[in-house]
């Protein structure tokens, strides 16, 4: 009997250690290397023989401090701990990861460059950190309005013993991601030729056996927003080809 108890305790310690180590994992924003946003109607020939430069996005998020109250889940009576981050890339505690490797101004601009390039709307689309680095006909600028993250880590009022409940199949928490951006296409005189705004959001429940989903939705939400933007610009080019000449 004692041997069985020791085996059970040893297994439990191993599982608990694995969970704690997993909680130290970092997540990264990933933008597609192969475009998935080419519209069904778009041909393999660019609709316009123009070159577009994509600049780093402007960060226009609310000037609010990240609210980190995840520690509450360790209190015996508290049902959960939670966090609310307008700047998730600066946070150090999530439901199942420790940090989010994300440079919004650069990463989202690169994602836009990749997806607009693969859309075949223009002859070429180039990302540049510096205005004027490349000769171009137009500039695509982006504005980040919100990247809100909210999450909860459930403890069910049991503090550290919540790890046992997670092991048995209880949800370990929830995560919510939001992406709100505005895109502008400008000519050489900084005249706005086209503008598009999008706000996308998603929500997931996390489990011990399928964690790390805290910030995984940002990529999909960004891609969806860019897909809609490409479709909107494509429709305008098809119906009125001369509006950006």
C-alpha cells in the first residue's frame, strides 16, 4: 500500500512539475509565409502595375496600464485569477503561457505586406522600416486601435490544488483576443485613396492537455482582417480601376 502511495505521489509531482514548466512557455506572433488571402476572382496578373511600400503600423491603442490579477487564483477562496491587457506583448502572466513575443507595429505590417503581395492587386508590395527607402507609387499605412487580451485562470476556490482538477479534466481557464486596425493607401502627396477599418475578436476555453492558446488567435484575427481589406480594395479596383491611378 505504501509503495502504491509513493508511486501516486511521485506521478503527481511529475505532472505538477510538467504543468509548472509548461506555464513558463512563451508564445510568438506568426504571420504567413505563403499567402492564403488571394481572392478567388483575382488573376495571376496584377490588377495594377504599381508598387506599394508598407510602413510600420502606428500604435494608437488606449494609454492604459495592463491589469494583472492572475495571482488571485492562488487565494483559497478566489474562484479564478485574471488579466486584462491592452499591451499583451508587455505582459508576463497569462492563463497558460508566461509571455507573448510580439512587436505589433512591425509584425502586423509585415503580415500586411505578405498578404497584399500574395493578393496580386499590385505589381509589388514591399515592407520598409523607413519612408523613402524604396521607390514606390503608393504607401500602405496601418493604425493599431486595439489588441485587447483578457484571460482567466480557474482555481475553483482550491488554490494550488486546482492543478489536480485540471489533471482530471476541468477547464484551466479562458482567453479572449481582439484585433482592431485601420489601413490607409496613400499617394506620394499623402492623399488618402482608400481606407478600411476592421475589428475582429475570438474566445477560447483552455485545458491542461491543450494549453498555450492565450494569444494564438491574434494571427488568425489579423489575417481575417487583412483578407477582408484585400477583398474590399479588390472590389473597388474592379468597379473603378482609375480611382488610384
